[in-house]
C-alpha cells in the first residue's frame, strides 16, 4: 500500500501521525507551503519563531513549489502547487489523503487524483458550530451533499466532525474515525512532578493555590477575557484562581490591563515553544479554553490531558463532546457565560478517578487510533473495484 498525503505546511500535531503511517506503509507527504518565522507571527502567534522540535523527520516528504502570488496558509489562493499533478502521476500511489479542502492546492490534488483514478480521502475538523452568514450556510446546504461525495472516504476527528458529515448526508459506510490527537507519550514523560515544582516555584505559585492555564494565540476568538472575568468572579466569592498564559498575540495588552483592573493574579509567560509546553501543563491544575465556535477543535486540550490535567472548554469548542463530556476529565460551559465558567473553575475535577479516566481517554484519542482509522479507510477504498471508484464521486 502506497499513500500520498497533501497538507498545507509542517504542523506539530500532524508529524507524529505521519511517522506512524510511515512505519505501517509506504508513504510520501507533500507540503504546499513552508512558512517563514515572520509568517508564523502574522498567523496570530505574535512573535516570529521556528518550532524547536523536528517536524519533518521520520517520514518521506517534499515541499512543492508554491506559485501563489501571496503565499500563505490562511487564504484559499495562498497555496498554488500545480506540481502535485506530476508528483501523483509519477509516484505510483494507491490513494491520496488530503488534510482539508480550503486551499487551491487541495483542489488541484483532487483533480489530479481523479484523472489517475486514485481514491481520495480527507481528514479535517470542520463542524457546524462555526459562525456562518445565512447566505453562506444556504449555499453550503445546497452544494455540499454533492461536493463531499468527491471523497471516497472521510476521516472524522470527533463527534462534532461526525455530525457535520451526517448533516450533509455523506454516506455513513464511508465515514471512519481518526481522532484528533497528540503524541501523548512525549507529553506525559516530560510533565513530571519535578517540572511542575520548578515552574511553580519560579512563578511563586504556592502548591495549595489553584492555577488555571490558557495556551494559544491571544486573539479575540479565543475569548481569553472571559477567563479573566471568571477568575475575578471566583475571587469575589473567596475562591482564588491564578491564571497562567502561554501565548502571545494582538490581545496581549488588553488582557494584561483587564487582569490588573479586576485583581486577578496573572502569570504571563509569552510564547512558549513546543519543548516548553509539558512543564507548563505540569505546573497548572487544569486548562481553560473559552473559545467561540471558530475553535474547530483545540488540540491544547489533548496536550493538557496527556499531561494528566483536566480541561474546561466552551460548548462551541470542537473537542467538547469528546474530551470534556466525562465529568471526571473536564467541564463544559455555555460560550460567553462567565458565571458558568467561574462555576466550572471552582468545580475542577481532581483525584484518582480523574487520573484514571484521563489515562483511558488519551488512549482513545491517540496517534495509534488516528492511524488505525486511516488504515481502515484505505482498506475500504482499495477493496472497491476500479469501476466502483470511478463512479463514487460527485455525480453519483
């Protein structure tokens, strides 16, 4: 079995999946873009940087020539890679996996795969909670039931993702679970009691104090101010909450100012690269992600749980029904409801039951489980006769 994968650019969450795929089958990953440190900053991280872990070793890969006039991964025409057609034709592949469809490169690859009679699989985290204007929602409702059938198989990453494809009438027998995940062992082995103590000591956080973490870009859709207001409300009721922030972005000064105004003790660590994150999670008592529906998943929640920490996520976060449905592993609250968020902060799950439930959960949302789903989808596609694959697209 030889699989081609097309993705936008090297992503820290995808690299472990690609490495595991390469251990199980012949694989080549194609990147449509190679972002510069400056582009990383412009994407909302707030600072220019390169990742401090290797995102491209352990699996065959190549960067395609990006012909876009304004290269980037944040807009449809930012990735224009006509060379994908030749790469697929010459590579002797059995199938193509794409990691979305919102870039020109993805549509180029679909067209090329169709000409070569290659099955096309897609893995992404679209869900129905993302705010949409009425006209856009109507257009999608009219077009997507046919357009999504361009894919021979769909890999859904969680319950909201599954609901999305069911909503548009995608054939259920072509749906396969490939959960959003992180390298749980990598995080768990680094989130040690020693790492916890060292960072809490450096921040002057007493062992008995409750520290709630936020990790991510400081942008409006993350609704970080809701966490500050909720911590202030807890404080007014005698429950002291300290807030730890790993991240940067355009909301930085607004957040710092508001925390000072309402008397919330804030530990602003700024942008933290990947190798620094396990200690950050170890030092906290739980992670809060109050985002709007634009948070299609929230993989920082997986990271925190891999480090043994419960989560508090808004009901519009894509991961909510998967990672926080069990009260032993997390809490959910109505997006924008500061009082409900404060209640969840004060009622954070702890103890042995939480530890055991988290261990079970991270095994289900693991790299191995994600690759199992990809393998199952591939096998299903390749079992079809070529004539069946030719008629499985949008015209059926």
